[in-house]
């Protein structure tokens, strides 16, 4: 199992971006969270199979819904054994 950490910038708040990411993560059986950041970006942690994480990253880069993603910073971290994929506030 892998855990990938993403910082997504662009028009990603107030456009259902986190909900779209959560729905796709659930479809891919990924666990983790999506959380708004004070700088207007969104932080995402996705845990699961490497191929499904790659698919989620590609989904994010394609501007889901009416979001406009301008940058995705990707790093990896130790798995935290999330129980589900949630939207954090």
C-alpha cells in the first residue's frame, strides 16, 4: 500500500472539487482526505494501490467539474491506514 500527498492549486475551492475527488477516490477504493488550505489550494492524501493513486492524480489534472487546476505538487509519505476517504474542514 502507498500513500501519496498532493497540494493542488488553482480554482479548486467553492467548485465541488473536494467532493469530486472524494467520489473518484471512493470509486477507486482509496482512503485518505481532501482539505481546503488557507492559501486557496487543496491538500489531498490518498492511500491504496499505486495504479489507483495514479488514476486519481490523472483525474485531478483533468480539472474535474468546473475546477481549474494549475499545479499539482506530489510527494509520498508513510501510510496512515485511513479508514475511508473524507472531506476535512
